[in-house]
């Protein structure tokens, strides 16, 4: 997919940041063959014009935690109010309104079973205007997290990718345990993944050498990775759809791998529930969505049912809170 509002250098800078969100502009500039000032100027333009931000994210699997998708059907008069309340919770990753504004789709990363149960079995169940609640545990990611959709733009050559890609995380024998200092560092990076070491040191009260060492450990274990948030509409991706696929168990892996290779797909995971694969995909138009369903989803062996829901409004994207 190409975007008429972005030139090749813009796309290269975006993919470079997707590969390594904390790469110095000087390193990116050296790989791209331009000046440091040019990369810095392009980043400022992308930040201002396309809402581009680099955010520090955590891989919940490496922390021994579960990730969930929650679907709520609500009375139309309260859906936005409930969505706004969910967006303010620190354990929600994103919150979307769909289905004529009566359904909320919420990505959730609870830190404990108590935190999960408090939301699913207490608060939401006691909200009278919530008609139904279904919770889907994400079982196996096919395309998500550190992969980052911008890598599908192929703006960089293989050699440029290799020069910018950080080392792969170490294999783990057991989940990583975080302490309060790690949590404080991650909180700051969730707001701005490119926060300088000096500011991280000042805001956490730790020495710069300790911050640097903790940052390196979080990255090398795969707990911390960086994702790029941007305004999809500004990049020509006007239609955002969630697809809920019911797939024969024997075909789950093959279908998941096929979906991961599709340029339209930003996220795909096996999940619990009646539908066993969930997909988030972006398109230029509903006509392009129709073509995708008929020509790419239709031919996949093992798909028994497809439910499509258009996202009408994104209340919360990643961990960046509206209004900040």
C-alpha cells in the first residue's frame, strides 16, 4: 500500500522507527544516507501532521500475563460514556466504537486475575445499560506486537532493515518479574518511547547508568518493545474493520499464517470464543474491504464463518490517552 501524502523518505523514517523506536536520528540518517537534521525535521512533520508517536509497549506473554478482547453491547445513549470510562483505565490498550455506536470493542491487559475479574464480573455486570459482555482471551498471536504493520510498507531495503533492526529478544525459561522501578520506567515510556535518558533519570529518581541498564534488560528480555502510533485516516486508511473468523481447528495455524502475510492486516490472533481468530485490518474504502473478503478471505481453506464489524470511532489508541 502506498500513501499519496507521504514521500518515500517519510515512509523510510516511519519504518525505521517501527524497527527501533529509540534509534538516534543520527543512526537513522546514516542508514538512509541523509543528514541528522533532515530526519529530525521529518519526524517533527510526522508528529505534527500525522499524529506519529513512538510508544513503549510490554509483551504480556513474557510477563506471564494474559491479554483479552472484550465486546460490550450497550444502549445507544450510553455507549460513548462507557467507552470514555474504559479509555481512562490503565489496563485498557485501546477502545473502539462499532456497530452503529452500540458495541464497544476493548483491548485489555489486566495485571492480575483480580483486576480482570473486577472489570468483567463486577463493574460491567452491574452497569444496567450494558446488554451483553463477552470476553475473549488471546491465545496465540499470528501478527502483532513487535512486528508492527509499518514493516509491511517495505520502504527500507533488506540491508537497511538489517542495519536498524535491534537484536532479537533472548529466549526465556520463566516469566520476567518487574519491580517498582521497572514499572515506573515503563509508565514513562508508554507515554513517549523516545523520552531521553536524562528525562527518564530525572522522573524516576534513578541514576542515568541505572536507567540505561534497566532499559537494556527490559528490551533484551523482550518485555519492552516500541510501536508507532499514527493517524490512519491521514494516511489514507479510512476504513477500519474487525473480523471475527470461525475456523476449523485443523486449519487454525495455516489460516493465521496466511492472514499475517496480508498487507491489510495490522493484527491477527487466535482467541477463545465462538470465533477462534480475530483480525484488525485497514482499507482505503468499503469496496476494498469487499474485495479483501471475497478474494483473500474467501479462498482460505477451513474458514467456516466470518463476522465483520466496522470501527466507527477510536476512543483510545494503544496506551496514548485522548486529550494528552
